[in-house]
């Protein structure tokens, strides 16, 4: 029997759904982005579960950076988190960057009943390598899939992603002048908080649309 995964819950007072929210490659669930977004979502009626992938737990314990595990190990940890959830609330899964990519891959192979997938800054390709696309599994995703992407994300900016013929394209929501963490430049006239708030509002709208559909 594997040990249970430590989950940090940010619970909404009257939740309409729960979101398992996975971190990106370089920073764990305690990063400012993850904590702030989870808090905003919980205030908006979504209970959020945060957790760390195993390599990140090890990195924190040793106080030194580690590269992410390979996808099968990441997916196994994500699946383990899903097995610990209360089935009362509709379940959505997602994450930032790598976490969103893993969520979109997991939904193709898990038996868990997942209502929808959300990615915040999807890594369509490694920076500077637009030919190395990470979208092969998109046509296997059978539930609604929303990608919230900064317009100038180096992992897939608006002009690059708009030019892709993705077949069954995920729904795309663009954050003005946002980078890979949805952050705009000062000169754009937009703020990081505005973009985060927009992403939260779009998340809630997406979840409500799925649940009411």
C-alpha cells in the first residue's frame, strides 16, 4: 500500500466543484502563483486541492533543485491524488504548465470520472523549439478542455498556437500580453492581478457551463 499524498485543501464555503491543481516543473504547490490562484478560486466557489509531485517533495527536502520525473511517474502521483478525493463534488483537474499538461494526459487514461480539464500556460512546445509539439494526445481528450494562455507565452504564443491545426482544439482563452505565468509587461496597461482574476473568472464560467450543459 503506497503512502497517501499530502494534499493542501483551499475549500470554498459553498463549492460547486473541486479542482485538483498541479504545479509546473520549476516551482511547487507552495509557489506564490499556485497559492494565490488557489485562494482566488476557492473564494469564487471552487474547492482546490494542491499537492507536490515526488521529485518536488525530494527537492524541498534536500533544498536543491531537481528536474521533473518522467511522465509515467508524474501521472501515477496525480492518479494517487485522485484516489484520495471525496466523490461528492464534480471533479475537474488541471495545473500550471507541466501540471496542466499532465492533467490533459491523465484524462486520456484514468478511470476517474473527470468533468473537465484546465491548463494555465500550456507548454505547447519547449521555448525556441516550436516544431517539438506536445499536442499528440489532444484528440483523445473526451471531456471539455480549456487552455488559458498568455499572448506572448514562449511555450506557445498567440500567433504560433492560432496557426496550429489541432483538430479537436482545446478551447483557448488568451490573457493580454501575458507571459508563461500569465504576467503582462507594465507598458501593456494590464496588471498581473487583472490577468489572474480574468483566468479565475473564465475558470468559473467554464466549470459552470460544463455542469449546466
